[in-house]
C-alpha cells in the first residue's frame, strides 16, 4: 500500500472527526441557548401572572 494513501486516509478521518465535533458543539450551544431563553420566558410569564393576579 502506498504511503500517500495512508496519509490521505488519516487526514480525511481527522477532518471528519473535527467537523463532527464542531457540529456537535454548535448543536449543544444552540440547545443551551434555547433552554436559557425558555426559562427566561417562564420567569417573565410568572411575573406577569403575579401582577395580573395581585
């Protein structure tokens, strides 16, 4: 097996791994942001309800 085939294969695998990790991190960041926004909305709704019921 030629040496360059092994090198190219390893490079492609490394790039795929890096891309996968990048996409995974981006997805987790988006999920965390959505959770933070959802909890913030819940707090606002709670405050509005308290004002309305008071």
